[in-house]
């Protein structure tokens, strides 16, 4: 059965955060439901649809930005009480809008995540987790990295309360009371958690997770160890996942998986006989999807997917057909409804145009006055700067609540700008949504000047740090059998100071120093697959890597940072000669592939001329015929990786210079000879050159 869904926009509120829209339970099967939503203006609004119009049930006064909205109530009864988190306060409303709860948690950080189960309240601030029962403090946990979401396995189905934290360091932390029962790594920084089928699946222990790099998975949280059931990779490089829900939109009696992403993609996955997810539907909206729910809002009897977007639109993707085949009487009725709606919209538009004209005239008159004051209009910017593991590039995504006029990108370090298919900007050596490649060792700041299409003209500046080891990504396991080079620092520095240096050098490190006296972080280079182990405490830092260049960059940057703060560092290092050959072998397949790709692309034009001249390709050897057949694909791939070969050459050159720098020898004069060897590349000749030099 094909799934055909038609879009219907219901209304717009203010800018919304992740998971701030819910559908209130229906009074009976497939009856229309009310929508409740909270926005950045602090307004909670509940509305329903009547004759195609959104009618408010209640609307609160503005206040602090609403970060989360959840439904609750007595266990095993309809969950129709509305709870919102704003700042460090939790407020509760009935479905009619009467406030019955105002609970000040006294948390030192604003609430970012919330889950409600009966009288239990689970909260996550940036690094703090708190569990309350009947508004009384029960349990507390300080996380090692930022908490993105929090959930609890269904207490009515399981013997114990089992909260789960989704943390930025690619880890789900399963708690028991105030302690971590165990941790499990997931394939990306988890941004959202949800109970499978809305109730934890057959066991009550099945948990869905979505990640900021667009992966989706199901994991069973047992009392002893996690069981990873399935995972959907992000092959098409879609956006990060912000929201998920379980609802039978297909109508086959099995709940489907609804997914909303930060690039505006809405997806529906059904489950086959083996309980593996299969994509059934996807649609692109124009902005990030902050909340998603399955239900019935527009018209009774027609199921739909209801989403809220970043700029506050509440939109339905409904099973109700756009064109109906019905009797003449009903057809007239539908037309009359539509005519009334169009008439109302026209009069509303005319009124708005008249109001705009009045305000513009008023502004022109006041601007000519000697006491004139001009206020800069404020606007909200949603930005994301993340490292893509697959191609070692950064994605910069910028979203504004109104239309963007232009974005100026400025960088004080050399970067390659890579255009992507989903980029909606017209690029003139700057772009509003592009992928960015940097070179490790060169660090600085990337600035984005965002100018929306509003009057008077205004601009916001966003800054993104390009770190010295910008292509490294946090991991939790490394191969300890690799040949490692070691850098050791000792001196009169505190644990907080050495942690701040590591934060400066490497991405994905929590800003706050972790609890304890000593910490170990593992990293992997997304471009070369080399690894780094950093262990540090007060007065000592030890860094180990199988890539000499990584150690060289750390040595230079850390000594510079210590000098800035007038801290005297004792630096020692141990270089493992075997590591150089090991790194060259890691580079080999990438270099060989890029050289072959470049060679094939260079041949395409000549082969096409031969084809035109001869009229066919039968005379060509199979290898050349294959190049012609794949010409478009090869050129597209080469275009996407314009500086790939140069980067690999640069890394090999750096490795060569760094190897001898630690021996106290300057070999820069031998670099032209090295480049000659690379142009006629042979792995054994390259290794021999490194060893002979």
C-alpha cells in the first residue's frame, strides 16, 4: 500500500524548541484531537480545528522561553495534563488551561530535557540530572558531558525505575538511583530518546534513539547489558534527528516510526516481518522539524502526522484526500467552505497590508523628527556546526525565523568550501549552508554574518572555532596495539587549566572539567583513522598518538597556550619510528584511490573526442569504456572533493617534516623531491624515501 499524505498548515506561533508540541488524547478512536504547543515567547497555546480554522482552547501570557513540553497524569489513565519547562521552573496546566502547578526546581542551569511518568519527574539541565517524586528531590547525577535528552523506561511495566540519559559524548547512561548502572556507546551524539511503540515494545525495555548526524537505532535496555537491535545509517547525508514518534499511519495495525530531522525531512518507517524498519514515506519541509506526533487533528476519521517547525508552524501531513469524489450536494458544500476561507484570507491580507502601510508612514514621519530613535529588530538564529565522520568535513547549517537575504562567511584560516545538494543558497564564494574543510594544525575562527530580509537592515554575527585538531572525533575505544608516539607535559598547572587547553585543541570535549582528579579521552582522526589518547591531571598531561604530526601540533599549541599564561612547561617526547610506516600505510588506500580518480577524470575529455570521431567505443579497451560509462559519476565525485589529493600530499609532507623535526633536523629543502615521488606514486618508494632521508 502506497502512503499518500497531503500537507495542511494549521497556524503559526513563535519560534519553537525541540519536543514542545503534543496532541492531547482523543475522546474516542479517530476523533479530532487538540494540539498544545509552547514557544520561545513563553506562550503555551492549545487549539483545535473547526471547519478548517484553528480555534484556541486557551493561550497563556508570555514568559520565559519554553524548552520542553510533556503530557502526564495518573499512570494507566489518559495523559492529558500539560507540563512545560521554562528556565528552572516546571509549570502544569489542565487541558482547559487552568494552571495547577508551579514548581521552582532551584537548578543552577536551565532545564533542557524533561520526562514525566505519573508522580515522577525526570529533568536534565546541561550537565545535571535530577529525579523528583511529588516535587520532592529523590536522585541527582552530574554527567561528564552535556545531557541532550532524558527518558525513563515504563515504571508500570518494569520492577524498577530506570532513567536513561542521552549524552553528547555518544553515550547513553543508564541510571539506578543516583548511580550509573552502565553506559553504552551509540554511533553518534544522541539528540532524542523515545520508547519504542510508545510503551517500550514487547519487553518494555526497547528504546529508540536519534543522533545529531542523522542515524537512528533501537536498543534494548536490560538490567545487565544493552542489546543493540537495529540501526539505520545516514547514507543520504540527511539532517540530524530532533524528534520521533510511534503511530500507525499506514493503517495495517502495526505502529510505524515517524521521524523529524533538522533539515526539514519528515520520514515514515514501517516494520517488516523481521521487525526491521523499511522507509515508506518522506517529505521535505522548508525548515527544521522540532516536534512530531501521529494522530487526528484536521478532520475526524483521517489520520495524520502533525509536526511543528523551528519558526513555529504547526503543519499536518494528512491521509485526507485533496480532491474528493462525492455527490453534487457535498461538492457544493466543500466549494462554499473553500470560498469562505479564501474570502476571509483576502480580507485579513487587505487589513494587514493597510496596517503595514500605516506603520511605514508613521516610521517615516518619526525618523525625520529630531527625537527619532531607531530600534534594531531582533531575530532568532538556529545554527549547527558539526563534523561529518564520512568525509572529514564540517557542516554549517543556519536557520532564521524569517527569510535570509544573505550570509557572509569569513575565516582567518584557509578553508575549502564544498557546496552540497541540499544547499538553498546562491553561492558566490560564500554560502548559507555549506560543508567546510580545514587543515589540521591551522586554527582560528570562522564567522558568519547573517542578514535576514527585514527592515531596517540588521545583521547577527555567529562565531565558530576551528580547532588545531579539528578533524578528530571523540571515541570510547582505541587499538592499544598500534605503534604510539608519546608527548608528556609537566609543570605548575591545575587540572582545570590543562583541561581548558585540551578543549582549545580538540572538538567534542565537555567545557566543564570532568569529576575526579584524572581523566582519559580517546579520539580518532576522521580523515586518516589515526588515533589519540589524552590522559591528564593536575601538573601532568600525557598524549599518545600513532601519528607524529598529531603529537607535533599538540606540542606547538600547548606550549604556546602555556606561554600565554606564563606557565613554565617541561616537555618530553618519545618517538616511535615504526609509527611513520604505519601512518603511511593508513594513507595509502586513500592516496591510491584519489590518484586513480584524478587520472580517470583527466582521460574523460580525450576519450569523448575519440568516441565522437569514431562513432562508437568498441575499439576501446574495457577499462576505457568503463571510464566513459561512469564519466558523469567520476566528474561529480571529483568535483565534490576538489582538494582531496592536495590535502593528502600536505599530510604526507607534514609527516615527513615532523618526523625529522623531533630529531632536530630541518628537511624542508627535500620537500620538492618528496613531491616528485608522490607524483609518480609507489608505496614502497615513498617508505624508502622516508627511511633514507
